[in-house]
């Protein structure tokens, strides 16, 4: 019978197991990223996708990882074989992941019943995120410290820990791309969860199988040495790696925001950007591990790495302001999204990779620097746990601080400057005591960093306004307003001919052009006139305020509730679109709520006569929650009997399958739904979906009498300015109804909260210009809606005649 050795295996003894250990950590990282994407999508349905909600999600996710890294060394005895502990952690992650999948609907319903706004509401969002995410993320955070106990804290052993960390990141890259480009595009979040859970189980079974083959000394035969409090040198290392984590997540927040503006904020863009960050971290981890295994002065190497980071951050800022926006790329040259994905990948690498490599190298260098302070026999798990916890705490502060505080307070330009300053602070904490020649080099590096910091430029306003279409936009005019809010960047511009455009994060969202004005007025006037006596209305999305403003000229409306996610939008657009939106922002009947629309509708106890929804394009990541079956069901529950709902659907930048999904999902909840077209020169552009909560007809004569009774300065004038001179004119935009489109929609996918596949479909059809084709296909099913319109024979004859054109 073999006697266990008195020490942990040496690196030489572990070498035969290294390939399988790298594979295990890669599998664990792959599963973790699949879970991260799934959990964030599921929880955003409940607590919203505003910056505050995302901050709560990121904070609790990384907080759980931090907690796990600190708790394992304290509560799991060193006598337990690391592989056995690792296997149990993986099984626990799989169990809690499946539990989260089934438990989130229950948490959603409980949260909706007690949710409030203000600070208490933010606290409740964090509690919900914590209930769902803390159990599995604690186990995730404990995995690396658990395996660290199998390795002595020698230079080579610490280097191996860096390689395991890098392997975990490599798996995360695959998981990110696998989930973002395949799993969630072709299936749903349930299937993705089961796939990730199977990976965890496979990792656990392989780990169990290795336990009897891999030697490990029980704690009783090891030197029982308690880990002392960190000395000054170790504290400097922990401070530096915390600042490194803070700058890494801060830069990820800033650069993801700016890159998504420039290349399109689809789910695929976010997957590419995250994958590039992870690739850089993985490469850097390998480089840092090699350096850590051969360099005695790891703390100095870590310090110079932070100096290089300041320069790399400056490069990223320069690339985003002076390089990427001017690359001669026309994204509309191909309808094949995979070609554009390749260019998106190259642009992301150009901006992110240098910094990400240095962030990745920082962790193994920090491990090596902190290990020098440990005495022989001390717990390696504690070393890894402390270092990982410091890095994660910094990451939490970076994610929350830059998304919620710094970007809306000082803007992206000054936030990038702050990142550079924090990197230099981390370097100075480590390089306080250096030789004269090194001091001169440090002084020169600090001066160079100060110059680079001063040279950081703003991103061009054209990039914020037109995004991916910047170089193809013509007659762009001049900016009237540029603002960076917590959730979005905003530009208001004016063309040379006088038209005013409202841009959000690289997209034109509204204007006072005739075709946009007609759509915005239709979204408001149609439900206001179809409903026989409306008193209250909820508008989802303020935009230019034109849709909301249509209700101002309807005197029977007593309450106008507007939900807008970005606080800087209503004051800005109200200044430049005051005439078009009838000054709705300052109207006495108006109440503003600054919140994610899905979250507000879910948590409000109020019901309305009218709900009109004008969100951003469905290809934008996160918007699919406002086009899901469950969202429409929530809206239906908040409509009074006989209430009316309208929903904007753009036919441009889309394809037939995407439009079918949007229509089929709406009609699944509102089987009496109808379509109303906003065409340009007779060709399709966008449509308004309209439905009533319960059976109802449209009285043409009553609508006309209501318009005529109000005279000048009211709804009739508001409609006349966009080309509608009568009720018949407005109703002649009717283009179809649900029951007539059943054959066309027979194979359409219904977008649900569990899959949110609409955003994946829409992201693939972004470059299509199929609006005329889609309008034609809808028109092929057109039939006059017998029984839907009522009124005098003369009015109905006129309407029938108009609809036959």
C-alpha cells in the first residue's frame, strides 16, 4: 500500500495531469459564460436592463465569485482532496443553475408584488439578483482556490496556477461565442442551461475519476501554518491587482458602449466584444504565468505592467476617437452578417487586445508577487483566494462606478483618463522603492502617461449620431446637443435644410421629417380616437416626445404617464421638438418615470385606457424583452376593459422572418390585432400594430365628429400637419388583421421570455432592405375587414374606396 507523500505534488509530479486539468478548467469556464449570458437575460426580464439593474446584476455576480474565493480556504479543510472538492463544486454549480432556471419565474412574481421605486427599489433589485446568483457564483469563485491547494507556492507552481486561470478564460471565450452565436440563436435559455450543466457534470465525473490516480497529502501530514495578515508588500500587490480589476471592468463598460455604437448594438456585437476581452485576458495570463515562473521580482514586473496598461488604455481611447470611426468600411455592402462579424472582430481586437493582454498578465504576476510573502506550508488556496478576491472587488467597483457614476458624471473621455490615472496609481504603489535608474525610467513613464492622458479625445459626434452608417451618411448637418447619460449617448442634430434629428447611440430614433412625424402621430392619435372615451395613457419611450405629445391635444385625456430609461432625453428633446410634441414634458397632466419600460409595466399597479409602445429597434440587444409574448400579456393586464394598445414595428433594417415573429407574438396575445401602415411613396417603411382589450369596433362617424368638434389647435390640426384631413384618411392606413394573416404567419416563431430569439433573428437581418417586399407580402393577405368598421353608409363607402387603392 502506498503511503501518501508529506507534501503536495511537485510541478514535475503534476505534469502528466496538466493537459487534463487545463481541459477541466476550460470546460468550467465555458459553462460559466453560458450561465452568465442566460442568467443576465432571464433576470433582466424581472429587474430591467437599465444601468442600475445591470449594476446590481454585475455586482452580485462578481460579489458571489469574490465571496467564494475567500470562503473556501476558511471552511473547506485542507485534508480534502482538491479534485474531489473541485468535482463537488462543479456538481453544485450545475444543480443551482438548473434551480435558477426554474426559480426565476417564482422570484419574478414575488418581486413584482413588492417592488417599489427609488432607493428601496434599487435595493430590492440587488436582493433579487443576489437570491438568484449568489449560490452558484460562490461555488464558481471557490473553484480556483480549491485547485490551488494541489500546487505548492513555488515559482513554477504559481505559474501553473496562472496557466489554469488562462485555460478557464479560454473556455469562457468558447462559451461566450457558443452561446451568443449558436445556442441562443437556434434554441432557448433552457437548452443552453442544460448544455452548460452537462459540461459541469462531465467535469465533475472526470475529476472524481482522477482522485485515486492523483496523489495528495492529507493536512495532518503537512506543516500546519496559519496564513498571517498580509504585510506591506502584499498589501501593495492586493491594491494594484484591485485597481487592475477596476480599470479592466471600467474599460469594458466604456469600450463596449462606444464600440456597440459604432458597429451596431446587436447581441452578436456584445458577444464579439466580450470574447475579445477574454481572448486578451487568456493570452495575457499565459504570458504572465511564464514571466512569473522565471522572474524573482514579480512585484516590479506587475508594477511596470500597470504602466504599460496606462499606455494601452490611451491607445484604446485613441483608436475609438481617431481611428475606428474613419475606417473605410461600408456595412451595407453585404447582406451576409458573417462578413460584417469578421470586420467587427478586427475592430474590437484593434481597440481592446493590447490592454486585455496586460490585464490578463497582471493576475499571475500578482499571484507570484503575493506568494513571496508566504512561508513554507501555508495554504495556497488562501493565496489565490485573497488575490482573486482583491481583483474581483476592484472589478465590482469598476463595473458599478463607471456605468452608474463616472460616465454620466464626467463622460467617456474623462472616464478613460481616470482609467489611465488608476493604472499609474497601481504602478506607483508597487514601485515606491526602486534604484535610481529605475526611478528615472518611472519618472519618464509617469510624464509620458500624463501627456497621453491629456491627449485623449472625444469620440466624433457623427459616430455617436450615425454609428455604423457614419461614413455613408450624407448631408449630416451640425450638432445642436451632445450628451452622455447613464444608459445611452444622445445627439440632436439639424440638417442644412432645417430638419431636426434625434439620435440615440448611433441610430436615428426620431425627426421632424414628414414620414417620421406621420408615424409618431399615428401611434398616438389612432388609439386616442379608436377608444371611445380615453382618460389615461402610458407611453413607453419618450424619444422626441411627439407620440406622447399627440395626447396633449385630446382634452379627455386626464393622465399622461411616460416611461423613459434615459434621464437626459426628455429635457433635451423637449427643447428642440417643443412645437412638434406640444410641450408634453411640462404639461400638467404628465408624469415621468425614469426606468426600464419592462420593469415599470411589471411593477406598477396602475391600469390605463391606452398603452403605446415606441421602443428602439428590435435588433438592439435587450429590446426583445419589449416584443415578447410575456411583455404583451403584462401590458394586457394593465389595460382597462376596452383599452387600446399600439406597438411600433419597423419594416426597414429587417427581414420577413423577423417581422413575422414580431407580428405573430403580438397576435398571440391580441388575436383581434390589426396593422396600420406608414408608407413612403406607397412603399413599406414601418407599421403600427393596434389591438383592443376585448371585442370592439371602430365607429368612423364618431371619430369624425370628435375631430370636427375640437376646431383649430387640437387633434384635427395635429393630424392635418402630417397629411390626414379626416377620420377616413387616418383609417385608410389600415393594412390587415391577425385572422387574415394566419397563413402567412403559420411558421412564425413566437418570441418568449425564455428564448428572446427575436434579438438574434433581427441581428442577422440588420442589413436587409426588405420593407417593400414585406409590405407586399402583408398586402397579399389583405381583405376588407367586414364588421370591424361601423358608421354611415357614406362614410363606409369612402373608407372602402380608399382601402381598395
